[in-house]
C-alpha cells in the first residue's frame, strides 16, 4: 500500500530539499507519513478552499507549491487562516506536503515549466551554482514588445499584465515565477532584454526603465501555476494506482479593472 | 450555552495576560472560542496522555499551566510530541487554553498556592513591581532544616527531595514553583534563610552554600501541581453547569532511587 | 531675496520632520540653503527626467515627495541613477528638498489629499498617536464594488486597477497612498470594508479575501501624485514672487496590457 | 626543577586545548608558569575549600576539571566566591590550571572514565568528528532497569538517583558526565536504551519518556569526579618526584532527603 | 579604625557611581572593604610600578583614576600586565579602588581641575543633563593661539603639544581630559573657539580645521593627572589619621622628539 | 584619447581591489569613467583644498589614498565637508578615484614605500596571507633609539615625533603607515624591536612599554604621504601624454609646539 512517505520520497527526487532557500519550509508539514494514500489533490496553495476540496474528493494528501506553514504559529485556532487549514486537515486525516523554493530551482520545476509554457528556446539557468539556480533565460524570435505581451497573456491565462517598456524589441527573455523582481540585474547581466516575473513594486519598474529592460508582471499565480499540472502528471505516472487530481476550485483571487 | 470564550474570559480575571513574561505563550492555543463546553479537564501539562484522557471523559476543553505550544512548530506531524497532541486535539474537537507565567505571578496563583500548601504565614510578594511579582516569602515557626524537609516532602507529596544545608535554622522561607533557582539572590536579599524551588543545577547548589541559604529542590511537578486543584475549584464554582475534572492520569514521570 | 532656506522653513510647517518615520530621509538632500530661488519645480520623484526639466525651465530648486537619496551612496558616478541625478543637480546649481513620510502623515498631506480626491466624507485618521497617523478613513454613499472601482479609476486617472472582492458593498473606505498594504488589519479593525493602496503582493490579496475586505491597488504613482498639485499651490500662495511649476514630464512608467 | 609549565605541557597531551568547546576556559587560569612544583592538589572544583586545602598541604598548584574563572570577573574582591579564591591563591603563591570540556572529550578523560567506572564494554564515541566527541556508548549485560540503577548508585557512590523509566530493559548505555541531557537525541539515534548524565530538568525527563529512553540523573559531581583519581595517577606516574594528592575535603554539597 | 569601605564611601560622595558611563568599571576592583587603612597611594593608573610603589611605602590601598580591570580577564597570570598587577596586589594585601568617568563628570573632578589649572574663568558644564556632564567651557582673556599654547604647556607640564590652528584668537575654551575629541562639535556648538583634549587622530585635526576650531592635544596623562593631587588632598583632609601620598614614580611614558 | 577608465584600470594593476579591507571604499567614487583626461592631480586626501587645486590647474581627475566617501552621506549639501567636495567636483566635471587599504597592502604601495624611505633592508611582509599583508619589517644597522629617531624625523620630514622607549637598541623595524598601532603584537611576534606608525593612543604607548617595544608615532600624514610621489611617477610613466602633478597645497594641518 502506498503511503505519504512514498510520495514524499518521490517528491524529493523531483525537488531535493538541498535545493531550497535557507529561510524556506518544505516537505512534510502536516499529518503522518504512514497514512495510506489512494487519492491526491495538487494545487498551488494549501488554503482552506483547497483543504475542503481535498476532503470533498476523498483525498488523503494535498501537495502544494507554497508551504502550509511559513511563519511558525504560536497557536492553532480558527481565528487565523493557517489555524483553520491545520484544524481542518487534522480533523479529516489529510496530510500536507510541499516543494517550494526547491521546486523553483529544480530541473523541470516552476521556472523550467514557465519557460516552456512561454515557448522559450535554448533555455539555460542564469548564474548556476553547482548546476542549480533560480532564474531561467531563453530565446524567442525577435519581436516587438506588444507581440510578446500578447503571447504572455494568452499562454499564462492572465486577465491583465503590468509592464514597463525598456525600449528594446524582445528576443532574449528571463523568467522567474512569483516574486523575483530582485533578480532584475542578474537578468540584464545575462544579456536579457525582457524579464517576466510578478509582485513588482513601483521603484522596481523605474529601475527596469533605467536599465532599458522590458519588465513584465504576469501575476504570482499565473507564473507559478503551470507547474501544478506537470507535477500532478509526474506523480500520476510514478504511482499508477493513485488518483491524482488538480484543484478545480483554486484560482487567483486578484482581478483587473 | 457556555463556550470556550466564556472560560477564557474568566481565566483572564484569575491570571491576566498582562502578568505573563515577554517570552511566554498563554491563552487560546488550540481550537475554537465558539465551541460549547460541558466538560473540562484541568492538568499541569497538555501532554498526549492528558489529551487522551480529555477525549475519554468527553471533555471539550483542557486547561493547563504549561503551554501546548512553546517553541512555535514548523510542522504539525506525528513525529513530534507536540504534533501528536495538536493532531489529536483537532481531530477530537478539543480546545486547549492555559495560564503559565501569568498564573505564577497572579494572586492566588501557583506561588500563593505553593506558599499556602507549605503552611507559610505572613506571605508577601518578593520585589513586587506594581503589586505583581514571581516569588513569595513567608514564615514558619523556627525549626531545624530536617523538620522543614519533612514538612515539604509530606505536603507536596514528593517521593524525594534534593537540598543543600545553608547552615541556618528555617524561619523565613521563599518559594518559587518550577525553575526559579535564578531568583536565589533575591530570596537572600529579602531576608530569607530557605528557598523552595525546582530544577536546580550543580553550580546553583554551591552558590546557595556560599550564600548560607538552605536551598531545596522539591521537583517541578510537585511545586506547581497544587495550583491545579485550586484552579479547577474556581472554575467549577463560577460555572456550576460545567463538569470540571482534575486529571487522574497525569503525574510526575521522574522517580527517585 | 527668497532662498532655499525660506522654502524649507515653510515646508516644515506643512510637514514637520518630527512626523517622519525613523528610517526615512527628508529635508535638504542636495545643494545649498543660501541659493536664491525664483523658480521651483514640484514633482513626485527626483528622477533624472525631473532634474533635466528643472534645468530646462530655469528652476533653482526641486521639491519632491520621494527622497533623492534613500540608500546612502558609497559613490557618486554616472553608473547609477542616483549618481546621475546628483551630478546633474550639482553641476546646474539646483538644490533638492523633499517631504516623504512626514507629508504622508501631515494634515493636508498625501493621504488627506487622496481621501479628498476620492470624495470621502467624514475623514478621520486611523489609530492616531498624538493626533498624527498614516492611514485615513472616510465614507462614501453605500455602493457596489464595481461602482467604486469606476470612481477610483476616474478620479486617480488610473490606466487600470487590481483588486480583490471582499464580498461586501463599499461604504467605509480606508486609504493609504503608496505601499500601505501592511496596514490592512488596522483598516479592518477601524471598521472599513474597503482599502485603497498600492504595490500589493499576492499573499496580501489573499489575506484581504480572508478578512472580507475589498482591497484595491490603484498604483503607487496615482495614489500619491495628487498631493503634488496641492503642495505646489500652497508654496505659490506663500511665495507670490516665485514661479512654482508642476512637472509636465513625470508620469508613471508602468502600463497595463 | 619541575615547574607549572611542565605540568601544563603534560596536561595538554592528556586533554589538548583544541578539544575544548568554543565557550570554555581552560589551561593556565591563575599564577605563574615558572613556579617550581613539588606538591599538587587535584580536585573537581577550584572552590575556596579546595584552595585552603592546597595551602594546608603545601601544594604550589591545583589542577581541577571546572575552571577557576568562567564568567570573566570585573572585580577581584572578597565579596564573591571567585574573588576570594583568586585572592587566596595569589597571596599563597599557588597556581591553578584545569582541563574542562577538553577533558570531557579526550580519550581516557571524564567520559571514558565514567564508562569504565560503570563497567561498560565495547565503548565507543557517539558521533565522533575527527575521532573526537563528547558522549560515550557501551554495553552491559541485558538487565532490568532496577538492577542497573543499583549498579550506578553503587559504582558512583551516589546518595540517590533521579530517573525516568523508558519502558525498556538496559543493554546499550550512553554516558555524559555533568550536564549532558541535551545530547538525549544523539544517544537515542546511536541505538542506546539508557542514558546516564546529570542536572536533568523536568521537560527533559518527559522528552526521554516520549523517546522511550531510560534517563538517569546520577548527579553532576558523581558522574565527573571519577576522573580526578585517574588524572592524579597519570600525573604522579609522569612526575615521580612530585607528590600528587586528591582532595580529601571536596564532596558534593547537595544531599537527598 | 578606618577601613577601605570608609574611603570608598567618601569617594562616592566625590564621584558618585551614578555619574559613570555605562561601559565603565569603577569602585572596589581588588581586595577587601574590611582592610584597615593607614596609608594610601594615589595615582592616575594602577600599573605595576604604582603597585610596587604602594608596597614600598607600606600602603594598604591604591586609589586611581583609570580602572585596574577594564576588559574583564579570563585568566590572572604573570603573562599579562593586568595579571601581574592583580597578583602583586593580592599577595601584598593591597586593595585598589578607582573613580573614572564618574570623576570626569563630577563637580571638582578631572575636568573642573583641568579647567582651573588652565586658569579658565566662568567655568560651566557643556550640555549638562540633570546638572551633570563631561566637558567644561570657560574663558581666558582674548589672546593669540601661540600665547595660549605657552600657557597650556607650562601649566600642564607638557613636554610638547600637537595642535591645529582654527584661525581664530583664543577666548572661549572647552576642555576634556583624556580622549574627548569626539566632543568637538559640542564644543563648537557651545560657542568655543578652542578645545584642549588628548589622543587626537589625523581626521579629527582636519575636522577641527573645517570647523574653524583651535584643537590642542595636550596629552592624556597631562590633561588628567592634575586631578590626582586634588583627590589626594581631599582624602587627606577627610581622614587626618591616614597618610595619603601621591605617586612619585608614575609619569607619562610617551616622549617627544 | 585616455579616459578615467584607463587610469582606473592601471590603478587596479598597482593596487587590486581584492587587496582592500572589507569595510573600505575604493576605486571610482565620483564622476564618470568616460571623461577624457589630460591632467591629473595626486594627493593623500580629497579635501576641498585639493579639489580647488585640481580645478585651478585644469585637472579632470584627482587620485588620492584616502577615499572621498567613507561614511556614505544621506545628503550632499554645503553644510558638510564631504558635501562641499562632491558639489565642487560635480560642478567642475572632475572625477575622483582612490586606492586606500589596497594600496597599503600592495607591493610597492604605502608600506613598501615607507620602509624604503626609512632605509630598511631585507624588507618582508609581516604575517602574509596568500603573499599579501599590511605591515612590513626590515633591518637597519643596530643603533640607539635617538639615532633612529633622527633618521625617521629627517626622512619623513616630520616636525616632531612622539615615542616610547622600549629599552632596546634599534635593529629590526616594523612599519605601518597611518593608524596601525593595533598591529603592535604582530610586530613583536615577528621579532621587531621597533615599530613606526601613527595616531597612537595613551594606553598603546603603555602596552608597548610593557612589551619592551620602541614605538614611534611619526604622524598619519608623514608615514603615508611618501607613496603619493611614487604613485604619481608610475602613472606618468604609464601615460606619457598626461600631465601628472603632485598637490602643492596639501600638507599636514597638525603642528607641534
């Protein structure tokens, strides 16, 4: 019988813990390794809606990108979102595991999937250390910025984009799913003219303009969510006896107007 | 219908949060304030055995002195004692609240109960700040140390005591339930010849000998547990419709040989 | 003859230094207090374009909201944006002064102007300390969220908005120009159903949804820029002999798609 | 003529300074390396009684396990125990040297002597780093806990023991003289069922119970003092012309009741 | 019989401990308060030469400005200067007390004596806090710098001076015995044209030149030593039965060439 | 056409940035690498007088030992010396570069030039790490201290010296230009009897006396300034088309009396 421990062992091969950032929290964050597993729900976040969906479909395990516990809680009560999630999981015998910055960095992880989704070619890691790194760069056929914005919006299913025009056509593109605008200089130094990431702040847009870099905020959810389907697929392939579902209820809560 | 919130409000009157130490964690540590309560289990610690006892007797709430969560956990799994307690409480719908250093300091709390149990008279707070403080001092009829050791052992139901003889008869006695040996100098400066506390280390016994202070380790459990019955009694008196039980299974795990 | 020192003294009456945050840098950041002033340029930021515009119109002083120097520079060279701005100002004899978080907090400053621009009524400071505070709250006629989004977009001249729907109609609105999403809980505790600010991150949108708060990102530039015209007007009124111009070239560099 | 320097050089071969913990203070802590030595007093602690005994027997040197100076003193006066010891030594021309955590770790040091005293066989270092480590593990014939407690009490001349029953017979035993309860997990991971150390606190007894480990507090003095005789013997053998005495007055000041 | 404690009590009236800097170490630094005192040696520093001189004249106590212990020692051996001093004092039964930054600040202390020695009039504390402060300012008849340099050299018995010419005549003079160059701006803001202190570094001379301040380095020893005679006198007057001597051997070790 | 960048590249070969201390600030500190250079002013410090001299002679670049910016400035105004220097340089189009602790350490840098100026032979780096280090040691014919003091004063053009007599003749001499007295123990351990440096404080002179080391303060300016001519010469030799001048106005501002 397959258990949570087996899934965790396989996840470690896809995104080893040694690849995570120091401050991150990944792996077995709730439940029991010995729980037998027949159904799994995969989603970007372990929010309450996802926990309920797992219970509704009869899953014993949720696998997410973002960790269930980030700031370690001093209390587990129904007054906080994290407390409600933990109470719900415990009372329904559902375990929760995740791969976060290790999945960002891993080959075939968040950023490789994002690069592939955007159709980049000749994809490489930017500034790899021991073959490992966060950002990816690749190429698209040279085109004007508007043309590339159309591609990004369509491929990532974004409702809207925010961007600054660096004054160059798009050819060499860096990508970093989630909040990676801090890597802007690295992207420039790697020869990129364009950088797709999320959660970009006012001064960062201006920094990009100063650098002559096209900087595109495609949304935290939309730049990371593509990995969910890939992750689900790999787990399903490895464990044919287990039903692996992608969350149908979890979407970005933020809208454009 | 009485809820956890009502009990918590009453507990705040007995041991206000403002009296706790900065590093401490007290109050509502697991569950939901809106849970209706008909049965409560009171104990010194919220360990797994106590959680199970609560479930066995059908309690919806446990009230303890020590906090369920001290070091905030990065994961809630069955691989740690705290993880198992939280998972058990959540899956059984039992809430957990506590009063720790606020109960140590509160009038009628841990240290006043300890002083009373030992039969001290003219009890005062040592070094009160705004009328509030940790240690208590009081008087017994002057007696030799052996006589007082007999009293301590009997009144606190200790299997054994550890002590250093400071070379003086016992008359003015300081008490601090749990690990309070760091307050030794305060006890001396307050004119005490004898100090009853717990968890005393090698160098602290020697420090006491240097100071000419009779220092008695009566055990962490035995110096704090007397407050449990008093606490249970006060809650029962306030909420006559609720059954308040004192843990029958929780005892000190440490033995003498 | 009016000098930079005179303008600075007046600016202190509008936004006293004592109102600034500890980490902030405000006041006389470049040039000389003794410089005679006949023309002033007012803008949100002291970026290079603004510095050039000042020289083009013959201004001896620029007044901005954001500070010329935030991270103190280890070198003043043309390889950084701040270095280029300082070199340009020094070589053109232009001084630079600013009011940042002190202007955010000041009565009639950034946040009062933002509240007025959005048409809020019965405006109050949220959690004032000694009558001073960052966020403002006020009321609009109860309306659905879409209606309010239309107002925000129109009044602040936004190209687009990002928001999360908290599930409530809009009536009590909190505002905080620039990056104030960290004040979300304060806005809720003050009884607001809606909060307008900028630079909002993924997890903050989710936190708002958890709280049932309508959270609107109207852009850092668009929520703070309204104060520029008000500031220019006040200075012009005080110094009739000086020509005070609002920057015509400085706009938000970020666009929506 | 043998000097303090010669003894110190030999002590370094028994317990090299490189083996000490970072926070520790060992070696030449009082006096002069050039002092000629004909008589040495060896004891666990350099307390005042030991200093006086050294003077009484005409020793020029005391060698101890615990350091004379731990917290560096801001004053050397007769108002503190350490001040009195230093004043006494200086005025009697007695030097003081010691080996503390280096002697804990050294082969043939505190923990090897403790293991031997308890009759452990097949003794190994637990988690050695470069062949060096603190705790030792070894085997006794499998026996029930009571039987082993009797052995410990007798061999270490303890007046009493404190312990928790881990629920297993005793076969593989870890030892750590003094305050080593923090190494409990290491002892478990090394396959031990029983751990003998000292200065154990309330929560540590409970942690042991959770781990299923028999944890025995045999006293700080009694777990470390056996090394004194061995150390005296080695020095006497190396320096046949010097009279090496073991303190006759220094005992544990703590008693059981 | 007068004891060290009596002298210490009187010293506290001259230079209360509450006036010392946080980082400083003053008061009873070696020996015993109960030692009877018939002869005292007073000196600026408690160096070995001074300790020997005390023994030679039969003093039971040395009183100094600089503390015997500044960096708390991890060992008391003859390999360090401080170790040799402590060993010598302890073996000769000599106690050591001192008043350092409290004597700098005290009325009639180091800086008042320095001001008086230089003939300043209308002496005031610079920037007093609760009537207490480090630097003093006073007036001399306006004169050129060379004239004042002659006075300083002669009155303080300096072999040489180092100074920077601030370009102004000397009239309002600040003084700070020892290393007080960090107070240069305070001296300027207090309206002084000249500042006498010691241990001045390269960049501080340039800072003074920038400020237009005459800055004079008259030597650490020579700016502080005048207080020694005054202190000796006060103690002798208070304790007529005690012989109070000023060190005859202690001089500045630094020379000019 | 030679630019600032070319000079900077050559300076890097003389004193690589990798040789600087962590806390130091060196290289391109003001202006633009692309500025064409026909005239350079070299000086120890980039003070205002030096900046004005550069403008007077028509230099486009100043090269100094000490950095223009040490403490990064929060404002560039005419109220501070550094602000005035930067404003002057920017308004006159003059760039500023420097080599500080990297030039101290570099072969042929500050300390090698100082050793050569004093006529030391068999010069070696003290405690080199990877062939690099701060202090130098060398030999002079054995002589009494007075004789060596005469040499130092004459060769370094000092108006005066401050020194302590360590009680030994001079033969093995350590040198460290500027504030290197903290390296006193290193100099002793390297077998030197004499150490020439600057900015020496009271307690450091006493430490030297305790160590039996002749310690000579020859002034910060005079121990470092010799490198200026050597640096100017090397740059002139490398760039024959550029006029390289040594500052004629910059001297030590400190005088002896």
